[in-house]
């Protein structure tokens, strides 16, 4: 689950259904009101898939999730007023079984950890369109999560 920085929208990633459900969030009542459910997969993809990670870009305009099976990151645009999603496209993770995925704190790069091919694909995020462009591949054994912390 990911909350939008506006505090009014929540996004729930369904691992087994390969979908994202958008909710309006009423903080007064602590209530979630269903708004939209959208697939994380292209319409012509009919093989097995599960999802793993969901992240919202720091600018609040884009949402991303990983697809294990399709081996991709889905790129969504977020409609500012309604919070609803529109598919921008899919980008291959250049590996198999992407699990953890994260956006660096500056919002410049997205990292997708491919568990079964021992690599992390690093993508530059286009700030205007939300699209991803491969920057580099980092080889590392069995990556499953990507986190950022403060340096001591």
C-alpha cells in the first residue's frame, strides 16, 4: 500500500490479481472509499504474474509497480484531482523476478531488484513524462529489496 502525499488517496497493490486499487481516504473517519481498479499488465499478456512493490514518485505525479512474470515495471500517471491512474507503459527490468523496487530520494532514479538474475536495473526517470530509461545494471547476488538511508 502507498499513500499519496496529498493525504487523500491510497493505492493498494494486489499481488495475486496484478492490479492496483485506488481509494479516496477520509482521515476524519479513517475510511477508504473505492475509486478505481486497474491492471498492472498489458492487455495481451496472458501468462502467470504476481506483483511485488508499489512506489509513488516524490513529485506525486507518477506511480510504479513491479511485475514478476512479465518482468517489468508498470508506469502510471496520477490524475491530480481524482487520484485515478492511467497507464503510461511498461519497462522491462532487464532481468527475472523483480521484487523490491524503490525511487531514490531525489526522484531521479528508480532501482528494480531482479531476484532470479542477480542484478539491479537502474533507470533514470523522465521528470515530465514519468517514463523510465535504463541507466545501468548492477550485478549483485539475489537482490530482493532496495532501501535508502541517511549516511552517518
